[in-house]
C-alpha cells in the first residue's frame, strides 16, 4: 500500500472516531479538507490529538469537528513532550561549567549562603529572619587534614582554638548542623 494512502487512512480514521465521540458525523468534503491540511503531520500524533479531543466535553454552540489549528496545537504539544525526555538525556554542554559540589559550586572559600528561618541558624534567643553563611561540607572534606594539624598546633601552644577548628570535629562526629541540610 502507498505510504501516503496509509497516512491518509490513519488520519481519516482518527478524525472519524473523534467526530463520532463528539456526537456527529463528517462529510467527504470536510474529510478531504482536513486530510489535505494534515498530510505532512505524523499520523500517530494526529491519532493521539484526535483521541484527546474526542474525550473532551464539547461546549455548547461549538462545531462537532474542531478547527484544524486546535488539532495542530495538540500535535505540537505532543511532539514537544516526545522531544523533552530526549533533550534531558543529552550530554552536558562542554562550554557550561561543571562542579564537583552543586551546593557551593566549588567556591574556594567553601562558604554557602543560607536564610534563617528556612535553614535555622542555631541562635538560641528569638530573632528575626536574616541571611548567614556556613562552610560547605565539601570544604571540610578538602581541608580537614590541614585544619586538624592547625588545631593540634594551637592546642600544643595553648593558643585559641577557632570555631572553624571545632567545626571540623563536629563534622567528623556528624554533629555539624549544615551538613545535614545539604
């Protein structure tokens, strides 16, 4: 069977089912007009669009056969739905930056911004909303050995141990509050 004839049969049958579902019938002239307009469209998408239109409730004073642009609009949407998953599978653009840590985007200082009360800051007393920063867990993973060495030196010399030095210990013990919010 001729490929064009097969396409017309599929589209014609889909149009016929749609019209019956909408409570009417189609004459030959209307069918031929629609076949001519839809000849370059994928017949499987026309079938799905007609099935969708056939399932919709027809409003009062509207034609039984919906206008061709309505069918084409649904076909375009169905086509876009088919393309969207394929686009998601494409490899990343080589010109876009890639990051090891998608939380801090490999910020060299390791600081991540937060907004309290969305992510609680840890203040004990009542306070209003504000922004603050905390170290990203990837920063601790990269710098833990250096910070431990600095802490041991500070303790040996009886010097002040900074909050950052104490945070590494909290991170190691699983008590670092912002590591759980990643």
